């Protein structure tokens, strides 16, 4: 496998990470949303145990949704940093080329 580091590879990688983050959140969010809806399993808790289980499942689901969103947000931030690295790399290379021309290379 060949690895190439260029401004465009950093930009492309950043966009790919962004897309993967959105895909992840888009797939996990609805799934967790369905799991958090316990009314189809326990329409009306009839015992204290049922009520406790429903409360726990709702709380766990909310925490899982928060975690998924946090992961997606972190990946999107990482993708943005990768794209910014590509831009900085591009500016650095342009400055290097300009300097090389100025000294006659």
C-alpha cells in the first residue's frame, strides 16, 4: 500500500472522516431512538420493577445517544483539523517554492 501525503490527501481524508462521522450518527441515532422507545414492550408499567426498568432503559438510551453524538462531533472536529492541516501544508509548500525561485533553484 502506498501512502501519499499532500495537501489534497489531507483535505480528502478530512472530508472522508466528516462523512464517516455523519454516517455513523445517522445510522446509530435512529437505532438507539427505536431502542429507547420501550412503550411497545412495556406499554404501561404495571409493577415497580417494570417502572424502574423503563426508567433505567430511558436513561441508558439518553446516555448512549449523547455518546454517539459526542463521538460524531469529535470525528467531525478531527476531519476539520485534517483539512486545516492540508491548507497549512499547501501554504507552506507554496512559500517553499517561492523561496526556492527567489534563490535561483
